[in-house]
């Protein structure tokens, strides 16, 4: 496992999204996190970006985001 680092996650909402599902996905992968805008988060995580992406895309039905 890699050491933890900061990861910026920006979600592009093109449809109605369950924000609780997004938050739950983030909580599963981040040791700590903060939301600083309606669609932007900073995570302290050791997870790989592909893992975070998979958690966010499926339960929240997101079509696009960037890390």
C-alpha cells in the first residue's frame, strides 16, 4: 500500500446526483476529507485513483469526474 497523500476530486454534475452516495464513497477511501465547493473535495488517502474513481462512478451514477 502506498503512503497517504492529498488527492483533489472534482465532480462534474450533469444530472441529479445523490450527494450522500458520493460522500459515502469518499468516506470508504479517505482517511480524512473536506468538501470546499459544491463539486470539489480534497481527500487524504492511500487509495489508488482508479479505486476512488470506481467507488464514485458506480453508486452515484456519475458520468465524469477528475482526480
